[in-house]
C-alpha cells in the first residue's frame, strides 16, 4: 500500500468513518441471485486495499472479486446491478481532498473490467439510478456561501442498469425476490454481512 500524507475525509458520506486495521464493509447491492458488498482494509497512514465480496444466494457461499489496478486503492462507495449479470462499481478516493467518483463495469462471465465514466461531483449524498445513466445530487456552495443541491447526470454507455430510482449511499440493506442482505454493527464500521435466501441465513465477514 502506498504512503499518504493525510487522512482527511472530503466526502460528506464518510466524514465520520474511523480508520482501523480490521476490514469493513462499505456498501452493497443485490442482483436477485447474488449479493455484492464493497470491502476495504485501511491501516493508519496508508491508502486502503479494496475488493468486492460476492455471495451466491442459492449456496450462501462467498468469493472475492479483485478490483483492477486503477481502483484497487479507492473506496467502493456504490454498487449497482446491471442486465446480463453485469455489475457497475462506483469508487472514490476518500483521503486528503477526495476526488471525482469513477464508474466501472464488471462482467463476471468474462471477468472483464471497463471504465464507463467520471463524475464531476466530489460531495454528494444521493444518486438517481436510471437505465443508462446515474444522476448525482451534488452538494455545492453558491456565491452567497449557501450549500445547494446541483444535479449532474452521467451517461453510461455499454451497460443497462436495473433502475432503482433515487437512493442514498451507502446502501446498508437490500431485498430482492427471495434474497435479502444487510450489514450488522455500528454504522460505517460494518464487519458482518447477513444474507438470507428462502429460509436459510448466514453471516459473512469481510
């Protein structure tokens, strides 16, 4: 992990998150068959190591999805299910001054990653999920010094999301068809993921 000089959190979403050595969950989503959860391991003074934990609903078994080099040290702040079993991953650097969120798609069948877009929105609390776009509700300061919400739409070519409307990140709980999942523990310090399928249930650690 690369050395950094500051641990100041710039995003509103994770401003209260404590840094520790134990891995924690950051957000999750469900495709209806599988559950996907962002994981980060961050030691004091270091950039995070991040990956995605995938849980197969029918077997309640887990596997790790490594992130590409471009985003493996960025925090996974959003996960969105797409058609053809694809997954869209939103990542952001949350140390120092933060940066613009990046969106990548992952094709599990081919194990291929593709960069989709970059959003000009460092601070935000909500996003609107449409079939071929994500709209960020950005928090900006106007000339009067007032904080205002500014929508910024980012088109995603090559994937078709399963529209979910407006959501607040990070996602802590999802339920789709017979599959449900939720984080257990202190907010933003989640160390357990409970997944239920039909009448079976299992708890996973990052």
